[in-house]
C-alpha cells in the first residue's frame, strides 16, 4: 500500500513539474514524457533523472 502511494505521489509530482516547466527545459517532447510517466515505477524516476534540463 505504501509503495502504491509513493508511485502516485511521484507521478503527480512529475506531471506537475512538467506542466509548469517550459518545453525548452524538457529533453524531448513533453507529450512523450507525459506518457512515459505512466510506466510505473520507472517512468517518473526517468523523467526526474533524464527528462529535465537544469
């Protein structure tokens, strides 16, 4: 149950970050990342590790 809550929290955090971040600061198309985030549990982690530009 706790793992499910963590997955939901990570997914929501990734989507929130993606929606507020300009497309120029995301590596690749935002639509592709939005779909990738749905792949649990690696999608949100991949977005935070690889998808965002600093």
